[in-house]
């Protein structure tokens, strides 16, 4: 339970201001959302599908979940009871029609119906759970960041004023991608 308390109450990113990142989801206020620990029954699932991070869709019942829905003004002040309710809310993601997000359709087609030890598993029956490595939703896809060349990463770090990585932005040789 301590893991979930730490995770759902986390406000470590509130100083990040890049509009394509987590900024609009982590800033305290009425639009702050709860970090998404999982989609589906994490305790009983037999398969965990690991993804990068949730894309910022505020209409999604997990990604758009706010502290206010669980009786708190912000993440940092969530009660232990609220944390338990949030975990259960995320466990039940695939058991509601509201959670039929188009992102999961291809994964359902691929994985639903697999048999493990004689049990047929699906996202809906709790046999498959989606877990994101990065828990906060972002406005833009992380793939756009991690699949870029060093120049784009260096420029992003400059934009964020991260100066503890001199090898990436102080005299580092440029790659050839900026020439094309």
C-alpha cells in the first residue's frame, strides 16, 4: 500500500513546464490528474503488457482521474482510503464501457483469448493488465522524444535548461540529421 500512496501522491514533476510533457497533468489545481499505476487487474492478471506512458486523454476514466473525484484538492493530500479507492478504480478499468479506448483495441485483438495454464485470459476478465513505465500522462507521445536524434534531445535539454549534461549540449559533435 505504501507504493500506491507514494505514487498517487507524487508531485515531483510540478516544476516541469514543457507544454508537450506532463505539465498540464501534474500542476496542482482542478486539472491535476492522478498518476496512472495500471490499466486492469494488476493483482490477479497473468500477463502484464508494459508500455511507455499514458497519452493525455482527459476523457479516459484512468488518465483523466482527478484528486477531486477521490475527495482531495490535490495529489499530495490524498487519504489512505482514497489511495485504496484509486487502486481499485484502476483495477476495474476494463470492466466498464467507458474504458474502451481505441489504443487498447489492437492489443485486445492480439492478446485476448490466450490460454495460460488452462485459463483463457482477456483484458476484460482481469487476466491481462497494462502497466506504463512512466506513470504521468503527457500531452505529446513519449515516442516522439525517445525516438529522436541526439540533436533534438540536446535542444530539448537546452530548452529545459538542464545544465548537468554537458556532453549533450556544450560543444558536442552534431549528428548528420540536421543536414537533411
